[in-house]
């Protein structure tokens, strides 16, 4: 992480706009605070891309865009890397943040940044209209920094996923794991699925009911996982529920958007979480 920080800080000295890619379903949890800290230190504007917006709750996404666009030097937009029209808007949006940079003699220099598995490489390939970055549904696919020309008057630098060394809030860790920004070897799928279930039961119970046809009365995250195991035939040899298999089914449904358009946090829920953490810390 220290090496990545130094590399990113050095690269910022030679760019005009930071393009930060986040997951629209959890924009703040999927935003590395180091990126904001360093870009502010260098006084670089930020184009904040809420990617995977096609999977996120539209109302929550609108609230997040209003939240970020109230910040100085930030332009937030919701996009999907799957939609060419969304991708095609990125250069012009970045140009708005650095109008003094244009033409072959003063090319607009942009840098892509973000945590693992938020879609940076997919966006990079789509922008350049060729495969220059490895893409995969696992964190930390991009291994090294590279700078490429985006036409005669723009350059684009891609960076490896920048994950911070310690996730401060457990809630963020669970959301990141559910959305596959943290590798499976670092988490227990059943715990992640139960936490996700608790969130969805509170915010999107109709989606759960429609997908699995479960009895919702008195259901909690653990009970939901047991119900998914029964409904999807996740059984161990010799009997008993296979909760690990059920967790994989549930997490895959969420990640693929099979449950519906879901956001795991909103600006309001974020503030409530932070306030609860502060209250807990004050009571210790």
C-alpha cells in the first residue's frame, strides 16, 4: 500500500484530472480516502464515476450525485461501463474540469483510480476501443500503471486497484465483500451473505420475496440464508443445510443484479452509520 501510495502521488504531479471509479451501489464504501486526500493535496479536480449504475437503486444514485456534486472540484456522474454512450461521455466531462488543457501541445492528462473490481479496466478498454487492460471478476486484476494516448490531445493513465490497508468500519468491509471488492480468501461467505441479507430485508424486502418466495415473518439475515438454502436445494451429503453454497447463490444473485436494482448505502444511511460509530466510540 505504501508503494502504491507513492506511485499514485508521483503520477498525480503529471496529470490534470483524477477520474475516480466507484461502485454506484456503495459509492462511499468503495471510495479509497487516500485518493481524495492526495488529489486535494495536489489540487486536482475529480471526475467521480458511479459505475455499475445499471445495478444500483436509481433514487439512491441521484442522492449520491447531489451529495458529491456539492463538493468543490468534483463532478459526479452515474454510468455503466456496459453502455458505450455512457463511456463516450467521459472525455468531454473530464475536459470540463480542466478547460485550460486542450490540443496536441497541451493534451488533457487523465488518471484512472479506484479500488479493485469497480470496473476501471473495463472502462479503460471501452474508452480506448481496444483491450489494453486485463479484465476479470476478481479483485486486483490490474498489476501495474500504464499511460496511453486517447487521441492526439488526451492521455489516460491506468493504475492498479488502490485498496487501503485497514478498513475502518466493519459495515464497509461487509459491503465491499458482498460486492466482490475483497477476495474470498479474506472473508467468510456465510457472514457476508448474512450481513447482506440484513440490509436487503430492511430496504428491499419485496425483492427478496419475489426472488426466493420465502416467508418474511420474523426473518433475519441468518434465517434468510437458511431459507435460500432450502429453496435452492443447497443440502450437504447426509442431510443438513449447506449454508456456504447458499451464500454463494445469494451473493451471485446480488452481484449479477438478479435481485433487482439495489444500493447498499445512501448519504443518509452513511451518516447514521458514522453517527452510531461515533456514539459507540464515545461510550468506550
